[in-house]
């Protein structure tokens, strides 16, 4: 039996590295033990235990278990399965791997059965399925993120396997086996098993011959992707091109998905640049589309182009401040009634196009939310609104 199969966890207590979900008082464990699980989607890097967790849940709940992959799943398979279990005493657990690849048509087939609670659906993905699943599917399920297995946990696990299997290995080879596996327990067991078949004791040279380069599963524990992402964003916000490029390279070398990086840069394009350079958001949106299509290694190039462009752009957070201020007012109960004149089809509404593009009328809002800083193209927009309104324009918009 392969080591990866032999050491696959069979209980919640033997699943490693997911204490935030499966610890004694963790929410997911509580739901499993109470047999109160909703439909759920698990996402996280390869080898962190998504499939294993689904199988353990099925075993714990004593449910019939059906495992599919979204890339080969046929709609008729689902219909047949639901039909066969229509009157079963125990609802089946349906596990779909690569769930982000489900088509809209496949999701629509699942929806009524999720609604009727005919089966328990668990999906898994290396990507956040939030961006691929429809709003209807998401509203009927929970999302749980599994984390990369940290180096310390990997090292302890390796020692246990070495002792049980009687495998001899050099210290340098141990470190390389752990470090090169990128938090993937399956990858750790695979390289250990291959190395043991080649030589005893397993040497660093042997492991490097089998796996010349470390697997990329995300930024290292020492420099988490949160810190590196923050460093990249703050460098771009501060218009430091070289620092922005460097931290981008760190994220790429750490295996961060290009879509994740592009999404963060798209947010920055609105939050920190906004209308100081409106084209920044256009380029960010184009980059997100491109990197989703091409992936690494080529995705590094448009990402770098975007970083340089954003760092070089004039900066303004006036849009960010305006919408936050307006939302804060609403959350604190400042609800302004809509004036009658601008309600739907009201006869008192003054159509601006009939007055040369602008006419003074009451829109019901007295608070100044948007306060442009005059950076870059923002100054041009201020000139435009001033020209539109002429001398009657409110001073905060001139």
C-alpha cells in the first residue's frame, strides 16, 4: 500500500493542521458531531486534507458516500443518484472535487436537491469557490478554508512515519523533504517513499534528483502571504515601483495564485488611485481576466506590468472615503427620504437634458461625501462638474 494511502486520516482527531476547524470547540467539528452540517464547500491548497475530511465526515455520520470530480461529472449521474436515494432512510453525502469547475447548468441541477435537503453536498477546490458558485448555491451552504500544513506539523508527522516504517534518512534529507513539499502531506509521503526505494539511508542528493525544485503551494509560514501582500500593496500605494515588483516576485515565488494577486491589485486600483487615474481599474480588470486564462509562468508578466502602472499612477482615496462615509451614515440611522420630485415617473421631475445638461433641483442629500483631492484626472473631473453647473455649482464640487 502506498504511504499516502496508508497514512490517510480516518477520524477527525487524526486530521492534521486544521485546528481552527476541527479543534475541540471549533465550529465545523461541532456541526459534524451534532449531525447538523449544512451543505459546505472546502477550499485550500493541495494536500491539506479536503478529500480526506469529506470522507471522514461521511464515515462519522455513517452516510452513503459518492465521490465525483467536476471535470468529468455528468448531469445524468447526479439525477440517477438522487432518484436512487429518493426514499432512502439515510441521505447520501455527495463529494465533488474541483467544484469551481461546475458549469452553471450543473449547479442548477444541484440547486433543487440542495433546497429539499435530499443529500448533503460537500465541494472541494484549491480555489475559493465563492467566485465560481452562483449566489443561490452560496446562500444554501457554508464555506470553510483549510490551511497549508505548517512546517512544524510536517516535521513531527515525518518522524512518526519514519519510526513506524523503519526508514533511514539523513538529517539534511529530512529538512528537504519537509521544505520542498510546500505544506502538502501527500507530497511529503510520496517523495519519502520514492527516496526509500532508491537508497538507504535516503540522502539529500537522492531527494533532489527526484524533486529538483520545491513545490509551490503559497508563501512560507515565516513570511505569510498576508504580510507579503500587505507589503506589496503598501509599496505600490507609496509609489515605490521596485519594492512593489520585489514583493510581487515574492508572492509569485511563494506560489500565490495569479488570480489572488490580480484581485488584490484591482481593489488597490479603486481604493488608492480611483479617479486620479480611472484607467488603472480598466487595466486591473484586464489583467485579472488575462491571468485567469494563461496562468503561470506567463502571468508574471502582466502582473508586473500592472504593478508598475499602479505604482506610477497619481493616488487618491477620495472614492474609498466617500462610500465608507455614506455607508457609515446609513448604518447609524441617517436615512434620507427620497424627494417626491425624483421618485419614479413623478411629474415634478426636471429632466436635466431639457435644461442644457444641468438644472438645480432637490436630490434630498445635504451631506458632502465626495471630497476630491485634485490628484491626476480627478482635477479634470472637478473642472467638468464645475463647467456643467457653472456658478450655481456647490463649492465642494468646484
